[in-house]
C-alpha cells in the first residue's frame, strides 16, 4: 500500500501525540500513592515489581501510628509530608535523607516482620539535626525511640542487647539505646528529650551530660557497667 506524503505526515503526527499522552513503560511501573491522615501526608512510591501488599499496608499504618507521636514528643515543627520510596536499586536496609525514606524491598521479603524500621527512620526525619555529630548519639536516639514507641518489635525478634564489658556507648544503635533507657530510669527522666533538642539546635557539647546528671558520659557509662539493670 502506498501512502501520500501528506497522509504520512498526518499519521506521524498522531503517533507523536499518542506517545506524549502515554508515559514510558518504566515510568508506569513506579506506583505512587498519596495518603493523608490527621494533618500528615505520606507519599508512597513503589519501584518494586512485587512488594507484598501486607508489608506495604503495615509500612503505611506504622508511619501514621508512630510519626505523629514522635513529632508530638520531640519536634512539633517537623515536616508534615514524608515520602517513602521502595527501591530495589538500594542495597541497604533503609536510609533517610531530609523527608525522604528509602527502603530495600528485598529486606522486607526476607524480614516481613521488621516493620519498626519505619519507627527508626521516621525519627530521623523528626530529628532534623543540622550536623550528624555525634553519629553514635543520633542513631542511639533513633533506636531508643524504636524501643519505646515501636509497634511490633517482638514480631521482628528485635530486642536491646544485654550489657557486656566489650561494649561502648559509642557503639550506637541498640547498645546506645539501652544506655539511654538506663539513664532515664536512674538519672534524668527527660534525658533523651533534652539530648534530642540540643542536637537539633546545634547546642550539643560533651558538657551536657554533666549538666543533666552531674557526671560525665564516661562516668555514667562506668556506673551503668557496674549495675546495668533497667
């Protein structure tokens, strides 16, 4: 069949218009959903081809359970809109940058019960520290919040490790979190709130430990080591 030049131009124009109306297949595979509840918004982008629907529902539910509570206790001025990106190209467990939290779907395929990764990462959004320093305290506070506000730590077999003499308060994460719980029970019930505020306002110094408890952090750690019962 022979087409006239005029007809060919008209046909090509229709094809170009059609291409502009329909996004590329790779874009269509990224599924984005926006959910708003009680003043908070979650933008959920799923780049994974097979994220379990139950895991997705629990990620969303956990966010709307813990993030408002974290904001209320630690930083009422935190952002009201957070983005979750489930990205198979990311090979860690989860990471937070600003108000964007990236998750590895493979982690949840292997550990579907580890839903309180959300609690830890959402706290990083709330923290909004201008400096990641000291990093051990930043991560220790986030795991302290997971320990105290988590929705299902038992479902992930996630617990705080018992003290042993090889540990240091600078180990971060769960080791530091347990130390912070001990400090609140034995030294200052507002310890973490005050440390968190100092970190966010960039006023943290080593002297804050003595200011809040009368002892240096090293002295406190020694006392903790001598009697680490919570």
